[in-house]
């Protein structure tokens, strides 16, 4: 005898609640339960387990996609179609009203799914960078529609996404603003912004640029060499910043964008080729490539202001900053190029609060402002910092020709490696851990400070890393025989450390550590009761150690090995203090004293059987416990 319709409907409704998941089991009109297996092995396993529970065999096991599976689905579908027709004939008015309510609920369900999906993406963003009540997401494909419009199940969106994965590139398409600020709210695309492949290609070029700039500074440890280092590195950083800024603002994904990036790479390549002799013979060539890139950026942003009138005011302001800097190229213009964007943002925020006639005009002109994507900005910045740490390690490499090469050269190189690892640990795992509110999201002042403090941090660390590579090869200490070095390394080995090199190394490390303290201070970290040392106290030690390292060159009696050992020990002290301070007072610092526990859910009957088996010491077959009391196996 066929079971009641309500029983079948309840079973199907319960099973298809989660869209996109295939049915694991359902009831046929004759009352037999059909189980679906994903593979022949799973089919045999389910059949064997069900026979142990239901010896009468009132079930069917079908392979997913088989003719039996299709026939069973068609049978239950025809059964429900027949029942729907009977209901329409018997209760026409009630059926029509119910159908209308059903369509309304479907539309609302789709809207709730849309909001929930966006909420999930924002929850991931909030958990990593902190909550922001002014952040909204907008689906670029969404359009205003009537709530009564018939909607298909939510799973169709996934299939549509699958179909569009094979789309072809276009030669040109109109750019789209990824994220913008409007009347105090930040509107952003619901889709996550991934790092483009050409951005990683730009990073590869910067590996060589950092090495050339750092090595050139270490060869001339004077105030004049420091000035050249600051100028050359700042301009190179600005080109990198422009590329990631435009990529974060605008989404184009066309062939024309690749050619624009290629042109910027040509300018960057030409700029790099003229770095070493820039202040001797190639200054004009180096600056020409830099200004060409800046003017190209200004022309591109001016074109964007024409294509996207919504952000025209902000784009024109950026064009003005770039154009004025190129027109009056002096050292003041370099400062304007680097910090001009931050000044524009602060000036606009200040002017919008003015109550005279200019206030409303400026507010209207800058009503929409493109905003940096926080995930993209942090990921790109972290990638650049990783390049810098990588350079400091690679620069330590030298070639040994002694049969037994465990000497002072090796010791200094290992200390430099440990030092770089400590900095990486502090930056990514101590300061980047337990963040409640990221500096970019905390406040506009902390955002600007976080962005711009990375330039002196990176510059200082590159300078210290380049100087350390020369200190490693110095043979001014015991067990440092220069004859054990290969010829290429021997040419860079010195018997006495230049005072300028000491200052480059120590001051670079000190400023880098100080900037890391500022970066950490910009974030709001999570707190917990019983923390051993507060954040302010830990940062206070960092500042004190930074001052001590900065003053180490005054101790002229220290040789290269002693100098590197001292700085590495001080940085290790900072790391150890941070690690100790982040622990809980009520727990042991050396080990976790909590016992390991395992949790599992099982039916009541099985649980009693399991408890009895544990008391008697019997061996329990876990696979048998996986069988549900109703007689079907849960999805693997």
C-alpha cells in the first residue's frame, strides 16, 4: 500500500532544503526507500549495511546517474504532478492562493540567500580586518525586480557562474569601479578581488630593482650615498604603488589593460637600467622614464574620468597631482608625488565640512570616491614586504672554498638569516595576529599612516640588509680567513668596517623596528583577561631596543661578528618578550596542560552499546556505528 502523500512530500522537502546538494535518499510512491550511491563501491557498502538492518529488503540502492536512478526520480515526479493536478481540481481557489504565497516565499527565499551569501563574505572580511558598519556589498548583476516574480532555485547561480568561467577576453571594455565611497558608506563588489597575474610579474621585476638599489647603497656608505638611495628607492616605490592602486580601483580585465601594464613595465625597466650612474651621467634618462610613467598615469586617469563621470572629481584631482609634479620637477615634486594622494583625501574630508559656499560644491564634486580594497592592499603590501625579507636573505649568500667552512663568515650569515626570520615572525605572525580592527578600517588617519609608514620601514630594512651582506664578508674578526672565500666573494671582503656601513646597518635596523612598532600601534588588537604583558608595554620595549640598536655604531670597538650578534640578540629579545606577553597567565608558558578530548554524535541505542563495549573492553567497529538508525548511510 502506498504511503500517504504527506509522508512522501515531507521526505522530499527535508532532503532538498540545501540547494546544490543531490538527493541521498527518498521514498517511492509504493513506500520503498531509494538510496543513492556515488560509486559502485559505495553502492555495495550501503546495500550490505542495509541488509543487516532490514533483512526483508524493503529498499532499493541506485547508482547516481544510472537508468534506475532516473526512472525512480521520474516516478516520484509524476506522482507529485498527479497530486498537484488533483488538488487544483478539488480546491481551485485555495490552490491558486497557495501558489501565489509559494511564489512570494520563493522570491523572499532567494533574496535571503542573496543577503546571507553577501553576509558570509562580509563576515570573513570583518573577522580578518574588523567590523565596519559603513560597508555594503553590491552585486553588479543584480537588477531591481518585482518580489512576485517567479524565481528558480538558488543553485542556478552556481551553474551560471560555471558557464561563464570560459569567457573570452575582450580587446577593450568599459572599466568598472570595484569599490567606492558614497555619503559615508563604502560600496564594494560582492566578489572577492584576486591578485592579477601581471601584478606578480611586476613583483618579479622588483626583486632585481631592490637588489640593485641596496647593493649600490652598501658600496657607498656616505651621506651622499644615503641621499641617492632614498631618492631612487622612493621613486621606484611610487611606480609600484601606482600599479596596485589603479588595479585596486578599477576592474577592466581586457587586452588593453595588459598593454597599459606592459608600457609601465617598459618605463620601470628603463628606470632600473639607469639607477647606478643616476647621479653621474644617467640622471636625465632615469627621471625621464619616471616622468613618462607619471604622465601616462595622468592621461589614463583623465580618460577614466571621461568614461566614469561618477568619480570624475576624484580622478581629476589625481591627474592634477601627477601633472603638477611633472611640470615643476624638483625634489619638492617628488614629495608631492608620494604623499599627494593622502593630502587630497584629507583636504576633501576637511572641505566637505565647510559651511560656506565652497563646501557643498566640493561635496558634490567628490560625492563618489574610489576606495582601496582592503584585502587587495594588504595582500600586495605583504607580498612586497616578503620580497624585501627575501632580498635580505639572498644577499647573505656567499661561496666558500674551504674544506671545512664552519667559520666566522658562516656564523655571521646564519645570524643574519635568523635576524630576517625574526623580523618576518614579528611582522606577519605577531603584529598580524589577533587583529580586532585593521589600521585601514580603524580611522582615516591610521589608514594613511599605515600606508605611508611602510615606505620608511621597507627602505630602512633594505639598507640594513644590504649593509649586512658586506658585514658578513668582512674579515675583521677571528676565524675569518679571507682566503676561504671564493673570488667573487673575496672581492667584497674588507679588513676593516667603514663607519658609514655601521651606521647604515644599525640605523636601518633601528628605524625598521621603530616603524614596525608604529604599524602595530595603528591596528586594534584583540584583548583577553589574564594577558601576561599588554600591547603598549611590548611596543615600549621595541622602541627602547630600536634606540639601542641605532646607537650601537658609537661602540667602535665592536667587530662585525660582535655587531651582528648583538643586534640579533636584541631582536630575539623583542620577539621573546612579545611571545611571552601574548600568553595567558593561568596557563603554562612552556606547554599546554589541557587534556585532549574527542567528541562524536551517535544515536541513543548505539551510544548505550558503545558504553557497554567500552566497559567490557570489546573492540568497536566504527563503520557499523556510522549506519543511521533509519537505515541509510549519511553522505560521506
